[in-house]
C-alpha cells in the first residue's frame, strides 16, 4: 500500500522524500515497480492516464459521461462504469459552472465516514497529537484557486498546505504529505476534517493508513465540529 501511494504521487513529491516519510527503501520501491502486474491492473493504469489527460484537456469540466464519450470518439472501448469507478477512486471529478459562492465540501459520496473522535474537545497537550484539516477557495482574475491546509491543534501552526486550481484528491493529499514530511508524527496522531470527498476518498485514506494516523470526521454540515480550523480561514 505504501509503494502504491508513492507511485500515485511521484508527480508531486520526490520519491526519496516519500520513501523517507513512509519508512521504506528507495530500492524497495523501484523493485516493486518492476514486478509484473496483472493484465487488468495494467489496462486500468493506461486507461487512467487517458482519463486524466482527457479531463485536463477539458480544464477539469468533464465528468465521467463526457470523458467516456470523448474516449469512445478516440476509439477507446472502456465502459462508462469502469471509467466512473476509476475517476471516483482517484478523486477525478468534473466541475459544474462556478457559482458566486463556492461549495468546497461534497459529502454525498460512497466512501466510508470516520467517527468523530474529537467531539468538539479541541485540546492537545503536545504537538503532533491532533491535526485539523480543511480547504477554502480564493478568487483570482483567472478563476478560483483552492487552498488545503493542515493545522496542529496544540501550536495552531499550519504544518502542511497545498494550492491547486481544482478540488481533486491531489489538493488535500499534497497538503497531508507536506505535513507528514515536515513533522514526522508518531503513530496514533488524530487528523480531523469534514466528511468531504477529498478527505474520504481512497487516495487520501491510503496516505492516512500508511502513516498510521487515526482519521476523524465532523458530523454532516456542522462547521462547529472543526471550529478552530474554520476560524483560521476567516479574515
């Protein structure tokens, strides 16, 4: 699982850095990469490359139906259900028309929801005991930019952050990987967030599990369950 997380994020972080964070050897990672993979896994990897390229060419607008149609027009015969499943697993989502106010939390998804371990008890006796995570948006002349941040509850310091022009899983996983690399927390750290798809999706939860972090999530639509983090985004 750790090698898969490293492979999926090679475009964002150096392999040596991620191997050090997850306490695996660089040689072991490259040995894992050259092992034979199943035919289905190889096909899915190639198909995912086609999906992400098509999604990027649409500037992030295409959902699975339009990605499927575009690939069929290019002679790619994958079924719509398979494309939808790969997009969901890897956090590739189409964007709707931008409203005046952006909704950054989509809690209507099929991923498991972690229990609310904090229950509004916003106390930590030492650093790297509890991290709070959230994301927000920033208007620019060229559209919205999205900021994901990780805050240490004890120090109230931002220990990891990431900025992208989209709301896919890469936004939040990059912030979490930065925090892990910088802080190197001991196993058992609690990381609390809302129950949005960027935090509940498979890619993000793989990083959580590989780092032996305990996930915690707020109740649906209750910003007070993550009040210190929400307040940090308030001007």
